[in-house]
C-alpha cells in the first residue's frame, strides 16, 4: 500500500461504530503509525535499509507491545481503553495491508525473512507507474472508494 493506509483507518473507525472521537483518532493514527518510520528512514538513517525492517513494521514486536499494553490498558477508563485497542488493531491492519505487495517480517524474531503476497514487477520507468499498473492498485482504489462512500453517507445523515 502506498496511499491507502489513512483511508483504511477511516474505514476501520467507521466500522467500529464507536461514537467516541478518541476511538476515531486512534484508528486513524494507528493505521498510519508504522509509516512514521519513514521520517527516520529519510532524515536520520539515510535510507540505509528498507524501512520495513524497523520495529514498527515487525509483527513479533507488535505482539510483544500488545502483550505489555493489554494489562495496562485494561485498567484505563472509557474511552481511553477501547482507543488503545483500536489503535493496536489499526496498526496490525497496516502490517496486513503492507503484506500484499510490501514486505513484512512475519516470523521475526525467529527469522528476518520478508513475506508478501505478490511482487510488483518494474514494468514502467518509475516504481509508482509500475505499482499503478499492478492488480493490487485496484485494492488501493477500493479502500479509497469505501472511505469516500462512508464519508459521504455520514455527511448526508
């Protein structure tokens, strides 16, 4: 996914049916949170290695954080408690979406091998054009359309 993480967070927030703004923003932030590593990737690490090798893109570390956060979150009051879990769910959704044509280390810390559903072949002069010509881009558009439809229906109501 290149552009669909933010709208996927919106879709998740609307599917939560929570009236709480904190849950809405937890879904939005959680859906884009892993890609904040791009700031480090470009401005600090000088693109030394693929940004999916950073901790925020490692499902094993996500599970460890979830295990640590869960007992603490269960002590929180409403609406902070559900917001924590929706944030973690949106973060996991990001990893799942990245697994379609991106690469995720699903077996870390046992293995640092990347897994992905499909590979976007360099069929055009720029990787963005190759991505747009790949079947997975239809999924990206579908997520955007779902978010737009949900937004418009909500506005009319």
